[in-house]
C-alpha cells in the first residue's frame, strides 16, 4: 500500500448498486453504503488521496463526495484515463501509484492502466476479464469499496 498514493473510484455500480431510483415527483435517488464512507477514513489515516471519476453529473454525488471528504470529484467525464492523468499531474505521481475500482466498459481503459485495479462482484464480464483485476466478493453499493480498501491495507501488514 505504501506505493499507492491515490485511490480512485466510479460511482454507479461501485458506490451504488447501479440502479436509478425515481420518486413520484421525478426526484432521482441513489443508495450508498456507509461501509464505503468509513473506508475513506482509513485511506486518509494512511495519507492516501481519494478521487471519484464518474460519467454522471448529479448533486447527489456531490453531496456524497463532500460527506466522504473526497479529495477530487470529477463528474460528466467521458475519458476517465485522461482525468486520472490530470489528477496524477496535480499530485506529482504516476498511474503506477494509483488504484481504481470500476464496473463497466467506460472504466476499462483506466482499470488497465493503474497499479492495482478491482471490480465489484456485479461488474460486467468485460471488466472481470481484465488481466490481474481483483474481483471482489461484494456487489457495488453494498461495501465493495470497503472490501477493496481493506484488501489494499492488508497487503502492507
């Protein structure tokens, strides 16, 4: 873990179960796991920065990122690898010092270019087929991020 300086994650299908919930009034809702939020405390204690990179743009994600004290939030992103490279430049690190958890084809390129990648149990088959990806036992929205953080932290003990 000492070589990981930045922990990056997707939202839908990773921090959430990937479903879109709408109320009768048209309000969009998302369900998040408190386990994932707690894992950000573990990363901060180790001096590891965090980032959310997602193709969606919602106030819900902004609010969740603020509550989780995420260092970098990028929404409405089409090229996740480019954004990750921008964050690395800001932090003066390389992708070899990063981890990423994603679940769908728009995460593929970034997952293939970081030091340690992971996917939740409910990830798409194309993602699970990435060589060397850590396949979690937990589904997105149910603590998958926490499982990945604990896996990374266990690697150092």
